[in-house]
C-alpha cells in the first residue's frame, strides 16, 4: 500500500506582500515570514504559532487579503500534519476571503485552488478534487509556466485515485515534460512526478518499471533532503512495497522498518503515514504466514487512520479490507464478512461502484460466500461485480 503523504512540495504557502509602514502590517509580515521559514524547515509547531499570531493581527485589522493568505498557510500546516479535514476548512476560509479581493484570479488564488484539490484527494473526495485540479491547470496558462508541471502531477494523482490509469500516466508524462523543460530543473518536483509514474506503472502491472522510477526519486530525495526526511521515507516505503509485489521479502523488510521509524520520529505516532507503515509491516508478516504478528499491526493502523482521517476515508476502508483478508485466511468468516461490508459501504460512498477498491472488496465477498456455499448472497453480490481489468 502506497503512502498517502502530501508533502510541502505539492502545496503552496503565501508570503507577505508589499505593505504600508503601519505597525500592525509590519507585525503581520514578520509573523508570516517566520512561519513560512519554519514550515520550509519542517518546524510545524513554530510555523503554526507564527501563523496564528498573524491571524490575530489580520483579524483585528479586518484585512481580507491578509486573512486569506494566513488561512491558506494554516491549511498547509494542518495538511502537512495529516489533519486533512482541518486543512480543508482552513482552505475554504481562505477562499471565502479571497473572493473579496480584486486579484482573486491571480497566482496565489490558483495556488489555493491547487491546495484544495490536493486535500480533497487526500480526503478521498475525487469528485471534488478533479474539477479543481483541472481548473488549476487551466488557470496556470501554458505548460511553460513554472508551476504547471506541479498542477499536472496533482491531476495525475487524482486520476490515479479513481483507477483511470491510462489518463493518469499521460497526464504524469505531461507533468514531467513541463518540469524538465524549465530553465532550472526543479529536481524535487521531478522526483514527485516519478513517484506518481511509479505508482501508476505498478497499478498497470509494470512493477519492475515502478521500482526503477522510485529508485530515481529516492536518489534525489536522499541527496537534497537527507536520509531521515519524511519524503525520503515515503520513497523507501514505496520501494519496499514494490519489492514485496515481486516476492523479494528479505530485501523489502529493512525498507519497511526504516520508513516507519522515520515517520514516527518526524511526523508523530498519529500521522496517516504511520498507519501506512504499520499496515505494510502487517502485510509483510501475513505473507510470511505470521498472522499473530500481523493482526495487532493491522489494528494499530486502523486506529491511527480512524483518529487522523475518520471512519469514512478510503484508506480506512483499505485497512478494513486487509484485516478482513487476514480473518478469511484464519477461517474467521463472520468477522471477515463484517469488515468487508463496512469497507464496501465506505468505498462505494467515497469512490463509486466502478473504482478498483470497491471492486476489490466485492471480489473478497464473492470469494467468502463461495467458500461457505452461500449461493443467494453470492448471486446478490456478483450482480455489481465488473469483469477483471
């Protein structure tokens, strides 16, 4: 299972603008500048503190432009912490204030649209995310614009989350071409696009190509961000996932351990990425037949997802499916059925009937009912099952 981390590189903060020399305006500029600097350094507590100070100043002066920029930045902090619902509310608050500005169709407004699209994808709301992402690409102007490649990459991820891998791969290739064509190649953003292409190739069955692309991204992250950065951990985790898909268990295990350790250290135990790390370790143990070690890891992952994302998120449903598969292996049919049904309801509501995740859980129910000889239930479920892709 790939991580759901959304790093600072896909999101945009807004910096201070040119202001008159009033005391309040100067204090707002100072706090915004300090907050942006702390955010870039990964010091999220400091960033949040400075942005709240800026928000208090902007609220007193009732400056809509300052309020819009500050709420956007608070949204980026919440987003980086994995508090996606909170981030959504902050971005919407920023949009509310931005609508009052004459420059609402400028670059910063486009960046806010991008941030909203990214957080909707993280929240498992592709129907809300896709039109925003497409609008962001349109508003960016041309593919030669500096951030068009980033916006295209985000659109590719949204398409991938809906199982539209052909469209996603073509969009990701456009993103890579746009970034490669810039005078100063933004290596970190190029690495992100390669990660997206790796995930798409994996879902298309090209796991060796996914491994190659992920390795290229890892080399960039380790050189420019360091071995202990959360983004480096996401690439390490993905490589572990691709190795497991090729049954290279001995090579995969140290990568999974390393990724989880970095995430717990840098992001804290309640971040969604930690749930991904726990889930991946559970998958590894399950593949080795070590079900007693796998189950508590699955349960810890589910608890972390529930706390950070809520019980309606597609990633929480993935955790339910994985635990249900473990129960099915152990012949715990009643427990497996309950988990599959819960995951099915979440997946249908969040992703739709045709999404690969929804179809995956339907197949699990079909297999479960077939194993128990429950012909009537098997028939009911099979009516909504699509042919294998």
